[in-house]
């Protein structure tokens, strides 16, 4: 029988009410949106680690409702802000799996789909519960279909930072915290902080905190050469470009989120390459800001000052 689009309602993990397009296929309602690109589909992995393809009625499953609606919101952000049609700009079908593995404290993009763990319920809530998490994962897809930054050492830290930056452009909060909704208990109130990276305890680093300056970068092999550790250095720069501030004695006059997202999107899609390092990130952002706002613009000045403030020349 014909499948038809319906408007459905459901509650997320924290009973956040969501409204979304759903599909009625072969007698079953499913989280299947055929109105965006080549589609947006959400599956229940039933705590297996294989990606099942069953679309079942999941409006009562908070993780599924969140993963699905957050993928829609992120799709809409890229289309509206940059006229980008999904991760590949060709309508790439966005597939998400929830309840992956058991008590999995992770979320991922594997080149084909997003996956979310349920969290252990002690330190973490369900990893599908944060819009910033979904936007982070989906942006890994955007990066893969643009600069395709190698996921290790400095290029990997930039890969991670792109995901954090756009996560916060989609899911805006004044302190630019990453994954704050996931934390149930533990020393940190978020996975990362872009406004003040050094507030986050990280026992992998020499100082014990996330780095907020290139001189404090993690040099080691953990975390694929520190991709989630050193991303904080570029995150801080992006925060300073947007909101401004004085950091290690260097003052940046912020230019706002809208200019900042345009600068980073242009840098990511036009200037960064798979082996770009932090210094090349500085050059790419300056070039992007020059293209968009002019060589003597306040935006170019903010980029120069921000990268100087985090020790990247
Ligand atoms: C929780 C987690 C663990 C390992 C990798 C990632 C990853 O996607 O890089 C990950 O997800 C995040 O960092 C998102 C922002 C919360
Ligand atoms: Zn990531």
C-alpha cells in the first residue's frame, strides 16, 4: 500500500516534546523522513552492534525521537545556512542507529551513518539526548566530504574541532559546552568547553586539563594523537573569533557567530586539505575571512588575533 507522510509527535530522552515528519510504510509507522534530501531514517539497533535496518514504530523511544529530530534539525541548518544538501551536498541519506551496543558511552559517524550508545546510566545519559552530539556526528560527514581531514594528530584535532564548532552553531549555548546534556555524574559538567577548555579535567594531558594554548598541546599517541584533546585549542580560537575576549594577554574583538560559521565553513570546504595542521588552519581562516569580508575587515583582524591568542602563528 502506498506510503504516506504523516506529522508525528514524540518525546525525547528528557521528555522534550518533538514534532516531526514520519512515514507510514506497509502498515508500520516509522522514523523515515522522505522530505529532506534522499531521506532521513532512524533505526533501533536493539543493543546489538550491527546496524539493523528495521524501521519500527519508535515514537515512544526517546533516543530514537531525539536522534531523528536532531538529524532533521542539523540537515535544515546546513541547507539554510550554507545551501548544503546533506553531508555530501547531494542529499546523502542520513541514517542513525540508537541503542547501539550495551551501555555504550559513545557516539560515532562511521562514514555511512551515525550511531549512539545508551550511556552507562551512571556517568552518562543516552548519547542521543544532545542536539550538539548529533550535529557533531553529522559534521564528521561534512568534513569527510570536504577537507577530509586525516583523523589523527593535528589534522585530526581540526577534524574534531570542526565537529565541535558546528555542533555549537546548531545547538547554541552561551558557554559553548559540548555534550553538557550527557553528563549524569563525574568531575566535568561537559565533555569539552569551547569558551574555557581548561575547566575540563583531562588526565591524559601533562597539566591534567584540556589545553587552551598551542604550547600546552598534547604530544602523545593516546586518542589518535590527541584528536579530542587538542581540538580544544582550535575550539578556543573559534570561540574568541565569535564572542571575543582576552586570552594570555591577547585581546580579540568578537565578530559574532554568524560571521564565524561562514568563515569556518568556507575554510573547511575551500582551503583545508586532509593533512592541514594548526598553522594552515590559521591561514585558511584568514583567507576565508578575507574572501568574505575584505583584507582590512574586523573579521580578518579577529581571526589573526584569536590564533595568536592560542599560540598558533
Ligand atoms: C562521545 C564520543 C566518544 C568518542 C568519539 C566521539 C566523536 O564523535 O568524535 C564521541 O562523540 C563526541 O565527541 C560528541 C560530541 C559528543
Ligand atoms: Zn568527533
